[in-house]
């Protein structure tokens, strides 16, 4: 048997030899010494190394053995919030879509480059910081929607068309699926809790897409035919629609809002916003409220971009004002961060909304871009890609936002 097992009998013999001569603390110390002498599996013979009870004098009482102190936890080094450039897209794009895939990559599809509408698509890989081309859609699309389905495929629908396609990230290809009853442009697509996709606005009525059958079917109609509205899935499973413009008209903006209930397949009116808005952004907060920011309206002189913001409370069905942004924004993105704040981006700089204080503050400096895509990545960073340059051209550049202090 190895020495590491034989140490325990020797430790007990030392304790018995000194029992009654010294205190228990000293006995524990000697036992520890006997055990320690066997460290590394090496056996040491301690017999005769000391004569117990000899006339050499009284045994000195040992000093207390120091106990291990807990290791101090290092103070985390604060991360400074910042935007930093990442790889550029294969194709300059604006009015495009960005969808986070289950493997962490981001699918960028369609849009326009300022000269032509695009069918091409590409993928962003956060591990390499690069964009690469992937399969192209059957149709060029702008003003379309892209929705991640529960099975990992992406439903791309509309864009001045009634057709729809599915993207499969395992093959990198698009394939046709059922068509909508109506051509739609600047509509919304919302994945419901039951796995169906609610397509609304941008045309007549509303429809549901069933991934299991690949077909669209009609559902209840909104009280107002809208486009460029927002659609937000609430925590109770209903969908909140706000603002937008009347379909088929040049002017006019809605302040009204309505709710779609999947259990009844009906739309019902809810409270109205204080400000009529279109191309605004809407974000579901952690506490269940919805933050509505920016957009534009019309006055006697034309379009007016808004800096104001509002909060919708689903428990009361009412909107209430919150602090305004430092800059007026239309076509901005609004992304819920891991810490509960909201990053509002474009066209001029970026701001952070803190729901706890109800205030906006300046975020880190960033390139000016209008109508960008903003995608929260798995690691908490935000990919900002494409959009409109200052003079109206399409951008191919992209930035990463690192949240921090």
C-alpha cells in the first residue's frame, strides 16, 4: 500500500502519545504535521525523532495555527461603451433586413443600393467580423420583412409583392413558400407565441403564416389600414400596433393604436399616442411597457421629425410621456440591451434610454447613418449595418456597439 494511505495510522499514534500532555489544539497541529510529512506520496519514518516525556523540559505551547483567509474577489475592470468598425458588407444596402440566426450569424437580405433593388443576401459572422455572400432570393425586395421561425428558417415576405421565400441557414439557400393574399410593402411581421407569423399592414387586412403548412390564411382586419407602423409582441401574447400612415394616401399620420389578440383573432382599439407618428421605433421593455421613440409627422410646412417619446402600459391600455431625446429621429433603430437599457441609433449619433430614470443620455460617438439595421448578438454586442449616408447614398460599412459604462 502506498505511503499516502499509511500516514493516517501514524497520525493517530502521535495523537495517542500526546493525549493528556497538551491541549487539543497542539494535538491537531502534530497530527497535521504527521500528515503533511507524507505530502507527495513520500513515506517518512518519524519513530525515534522525539522522546516523549523526557527530562528535556516542558513542551512549549504552540502558537495558534493560522486559518486560511478567503481570497478577495478582484474588482471587475469597467468596460467603456464604444462603437468600433467591423467588416464591410459585400454590397452597400439601405432599407434592408437583418435577422439573428440560431448559430449566431446574421442574415442580411435585400434592400436597395441607391440605384437598384437587390435580391442578393449575405451573412455576418461575429467570430471573424466578416460578411460573406450567401444564396440570393428569387425576387429583388425592398420594404419586405424577415422573421426567424421556430425551426431556424427565415421567412422573407412582401416588398411590393405578395410572394414569400424561406431561407435555410444549413444550405445557404432560399426556396419558395406560399404567397400572401395581398401584395404588401412596409408592413410588419410578428412571430406569435404559437409559432404562427402575423403579417399586417402595408396592404389590405392581415394574414397568418403557418410554417408547418407553408401557407397564409386571413385573420381579423385592423381598424385602420396602415403602413410604416410598428408591431410589438407583448408579454401577454397580444400584439400592439402603433401609428403609421393610411394606405394609399400621400399625407396623414395616425396617433391611434390597436391590439391583436391571437386567442380571438381580432383587432381592438386601445389608447392613442399623444403624438401622431410614422417610421417610429417601438421596443418592449423588461417591465412589460413599450417604449415608442421618434418618427415623423406633418405640419403646414411638411414633414417634421420628432424627438419625443412615449410609454405604453399594457395593464391600463394608456400611453404616457417620457423624456425626449436630444435629437429628433425618424427611421431609427431601438435595441433592448442585456442591462435593460435601450440603444437608439440613427440618423444622427446614438442615445441610451434608461427605463429606471426615464431619461435619455448620449451614447458613444458613431458614424452617421439613417435607417440602419441593429441586431443584438449573442454576446451582448449590437451589430449596426448599412443604412443611408448623409447625402442619401447606401452604406456598406458596419459597426459593433459594445455596451458598458
